[in-house]
C-alpha cells in the first residue's frame, strides 16, 4: 500500500489543513447520533454529581478560551512542548522562500493558512456566508470506488476536496456558495419548527467541470478538546458496543470503521473524523497539514512537484520537521475538556434522565475509561465524552452518499458532546452537525433519522418543558 495518496502530479504541492480533516479530531456538527427505541432502556444510572467530563484532565473554564487549556497534570517538559505546539497551531504559514523558514512552505493551494484558521480558539468552524472563505468549511470530493488504501477515490481533477485559496502565482480551484431550503415541522404539542437543508454550488472552477459521477460532502471543522483522551480509550472498550448485525435487537447497529494507518501500513480501528476515517491523532494532524495547507511532513509528502516549480515546491523537502509536527500532535492531544456546568441543577438532572429514556445514550455513550497513554495525565481516567466513536446510519436526511473505508453514505461517527454548550461562547455561533446545517442543538436533534428515528420521534412527543430540560442538560456539557 502507498504511504500517500496525493492528487495527480499537477496537484502534488496542493495542500490542505484543517485539523478536522473530515474531521481532526472532530456535535459537532454535532451529530447527536443514533438512538434506539426508548422502551428498550431503563432510567439513567445514578449520577456521581461531579463535573469532570475529562476526568482529571478537566478544567473549570467558561471563558472564550475554554477550549484552549492544557490538561492539568502535564509534566514540566510536556507543558513546555504544549505551548510550543500551540504556537505552531495558531501561527499563519507563509509562502516559501521566506525569512520565517520555520513556517514557510504554504500551498500553493490551500484552505487555511493555519490550523487555528479553521479551529478558531481550538473550536468549531461554521458554514460560509456569501463569498466568505476560511471559515473552517470545505467540501470533500470523490468518485465511486476506492483508492489503493481502500479509502475514497479522488476526483481526477480536483482531488479529495476543493481548495479555494492559493499563494501568489497560483490560482485557486474555485469558490463555494451555500443556499438553504427551509423544511417546516411541528412537535406533538403543535409548536412549529423549521430545519434548513443546505445546497452547495461550485463557482469559477479553474480546472474544468467536476466529473459527472462526483460524490460531494460538505464538512465543518470540529472543536478539538479531549482528543488525547479519546485516543487513550482502548479499542476493546469501544468494541463493547460494536454491534453491526444488531444482535441485541435494540435497533442500533453501531460498527467500527477500519481505515489505513500510513505508519503501520495496515487497516486499523478508525476513531477520528466525521466518518471515523483516521486511526491515530498523529495521522489526523499530519494529513490535515498536508491536505489543507500543503505542508509536507514525514507522513504525507510530495512525490512530485507542482507545475509552479521552485520555490513553491521542492520535491522531497519537508515543510515541517518531525519534531515540530510532534509538538502539534502533543498540543492537540493535551487540550483539556471544560467541566460540566451546573451538573446538579434540577433541570439538567431531569434532562439527563430523559436523555437516557429516549435512548440517546445508546450511541452518545456517557462514560468510559482510558488506558495507558504516552501522556500520563490522560492515562486511566474515567471520562464522559457522550460518544461511542462508532458509525451509525443516520438516515437519508443526513446522508452524503459518500463512502469512506467501511462507512457508507448514510453513516457518521457519533461525535462527542462534551463542550457543546460552550461553542457559542468560544466561537460566537451555535451551528452543528457535519455541515453546519443545524442552527442550534434543537435542530441537530430533529435532523436525526435512520437508527435514531425512534429517539427523535420520542423527543418530538415530549412536552415543551421536557424538551427544554433535555436542551438544558446538553447545554451544560
């Protein structure tokens, strides 16, 4: 299997970064994932009452910087590397050659000049408005079939996604424009609501029309808190709810994705990205550097030069060295999880009980435990991410029709819910789901279908008071 699957030779220097990369490590879009028939579950288990969603790697911060804090308990050298990694994460990369040699090599095509350009304050992107670019939004592209690693086959002219920015002397591939159709509905008590269905248009395409069989999937950059904790959960723990044939007949068939690990050169458990298409945090970060900013690294590098020639591309040369890449990986791994706010408030407790009763916890798994990890502060922690990291069929309403390794066009990974109530504080918006179509948590719930249809319907049947309790619980996370 090849170690890279870059674009055609004419696009080798084209990069992409977006530590979401279909998700960087990516709710959010908050795909409040599949939930079963509420009759199949009892009440919620006893709640310990603490607010430590990330175990001892939790911080009590409700400010706009709540997603950017280091996990408590890092060793002194780890804390130092965390802050250096933070610098590489947030600073803009520039076109080569430059006096800033440690941060040049951008492009020639890209979606953002920095990791933080998509994950502002380590948070969540949003859909663009009008002619905006650089909001943490991109559109994945592929054709039916697979590449040599078993992943999506790239669109022959534009690669794995459209890049709407370029360095001097190069030309961006085109522009994206979003429009929406409103879909009205009503709760059982008669209260009206409306959902918006997005439609993406491609304008000014510079390499000709897209292939007639192209598969497209809009994606939003997710918040990146708790990524190391999720990587530290043993695969055996996550497979406890792996039930592809629904053997327990609860209506939920969550399953693991198996994706290509470019380091070990084999298929492994996928846990990061909207369709769980990345096996490790390091690969997620490295592919985002290369794919979204054109920053070559030791895992994804340029096999061929782009036609722009030197200095925009030097074949075989890395734009970020291994030590600096690893600092960014450590930074993303060590970001702490903000504590739950008011966990003992009566409305939040009632909302948690209803969250179990309508079955949402079956996929948004409340509690699990990490195992040994290379950061001791993240090892052996009881965490509450509200995710099983498995794939679930979310129905035709959310389907993108674009397979990704074992994930089919209807399936999405259950996103963690921790931090969902602070997105507005950190990023100034409340848009959720993989493409940002949901304008708030309520709309995210109402988009659930497929395996989650029964739970969505049960939520619609709730009284307004109980619906508000569920929302208050989720907003407390």
